[in-house]
C-alpha cells in the first residue's frame, strides 16, 4: 500500500476537520476518471467501499483507497511539502 508520510497525514487530518464531513463520508485518494482535477491524482470525498484500504490516523479513518489503486501504487510515497501533496511512484 502507499506509504503516507506524517506531514501528509497531518494535512489530511486538517482537511478532514475543516470539511465537516457527513457521517459515512471520508477522504479518498483518487485517480482519473474519479479524479477530474489537475494532475494525476487528487483527494475526493466519498463513502467507504467494502474492499477499500483504509489509512487510520489518531484513531480515525483518514483516507480511503480503492484496492486497485493501493496495489498499483504499492511502492509509492504520498507526502505534503511546499503546500502541495506529492505522490512519488517507484
């Protein structure tokens, strides 16, 4: 599964806290076609799927990933630096 750095987790937690998500809605790492914004990936809000990979942080579900994305990006590192998320794929 993708390695998520502590700085990325902290920023995702801030986003989650600011977003005031409805119950059952979470942040999700998405790639096209789910992600329609700039770049190769982004964060969207969605419901949890039965097979999703879940990143927990401080006792809360922080980030969801579709199993295919988690497998495809298994050697990747997601970081937050210079006010942006980055995804280094190896």
